[in-house]
């Protein structure tokens, strides 16, 4: 603090100083330009023109009005959310340049839902949904597993199958093409909602959606693990797979399957692959159920996301996944 007082005194008496004026708690003035502000650590980096270099100054050492200048600078420096990003709102993003949706041959588009508890000044968890069959862009399918209060929900359809369905693409590597489409959609969502929480990034799917997630874990492993750290497989996934623990270690996974579903063995094999990759795995068999993702099971997933996933992932000090 003695060094700071000397710096402020010297700068206040220097000649030809330019920049914005800041004062310390004793009223001594310093002129400079804010270069960086870390409000969590309470440190402000000022470029002081008189000395021609940066100085790190405790935010608490500045007078109240100067602290407000720093906070305003910080807020103004943050990326801004799109105008449509409002609590409880939904929005359609169109990607005509990427081709057509498989389910109805319309231009590719995805629907985004903003949760009721959304705020620009706090991290927002994300859940991306991939539907069964030919896919869907209905955000209600995403909110059916994530709820409407906490998660930004995005429903992404598939591009045209072009004669090769998801299973074909799992075998021949063709899901890489689908990932390029979904990645472009995801990047547009990230640009529109800059405060998405890097610690809680979920992707969920039923049937072909779960198969796609399993395929992405293999075919675009490092890139996919760099975007998501929570994986939800609804009665689907992979028959066998080996995913590196270095990419998925400590991620969360939920695999559920119908007791009498033809995909029951796949659901269990997917859970095994997740465990081998050192994920934190939850297994769930839906009793007396065929090839479905039942409403009762979706309620279980909602509770798991809110009561287990969010607190556990946010308790991690750092997350290098993104």
C-alpha cells in the first residue's frame, strides 16, 4: 500500500498526463487507462501514461466513484447477448447455407429456449437435444429433460441422411459431416449467449440422438469432449466403444434403457464405455418399458441435472474442457 501511495503522489504531480482520472480512498488522483479488471480477485491493471507502463492496483484502494468507473468498464467490455435473449423467450436460428433438415426438407434451423432464471450476470448451463428418428428442432423436447428454469435449451435437427442413416454413419465415420453442422449451430448459440457456463455443458438424445452422441464421442472425440462435459443417452448409444479418459475423465453421464427394449444391451454397453473413460456414470433401467424415453425417466433426469450435475460440476475449481 505504501508503494501505491508513492505511485499516486508521483503521478498526480507529473506534467502532461493524459487519461481518465482515478482517486484513491485518501483522495489522491492518478490518471491512466484501464487495461484489465479482474473483479473476482479485486485487481485493476492501469496503464499510467506518466510512467509509460502498467500497474496492478487493488480495487479496494480506490474511492467509491473510481471503483464504479472500473465496474462499468468491466461490464462494457463483456460480450453482449443478442436482443432476443430474454428469460422465458424462445428463438429460431436458421442456417440455410448448411442444407436442409432431414425430417421435413426445410432449411436447417434450430430452436433455442432461454430459461426463466436466466440473467446476463451469471453463468447459464446449456443442454443440447438431439431427437430420435429423423430428428427434430422442437425445443420442448429439450425442456422435457432439462426443465424450463435453469438450462438454456437448444434442439438441433439432423441434415439430410442422403441414404445413410445414423447406424451407417456410426460404422463408416460419416457422423463427422453431421458434427460440422451441429458445431456451426452451437457456435452461433455461443455467440448469441456469451455467458454460457463452461462447467455445465450437456448434450442429450433419444434413440438416434443417443446413437449420434455415442458416434461423436468416437469420431470427433477431442473436439466433442471440448464442447460438452455432460452426456445423456436415452435408450441408445453404442454397442461397443473406447473413449479416452484424458478427454472424458470426470464428465457426467446418464444412460437409461427400457427393460424390454431392443436397445437395452446398447444402453448398458454405453454406460460401460463411459465408466471405462472415467466418467461419473448413472445407470437407469426403465421397468417394463420398450423403446421409449418415458416422462417418468425424464423427471429423474431433471432432478439429476439440478441436484447432482450442476452443484458437482460447479464445485470444480477449474475446468479445462473448453
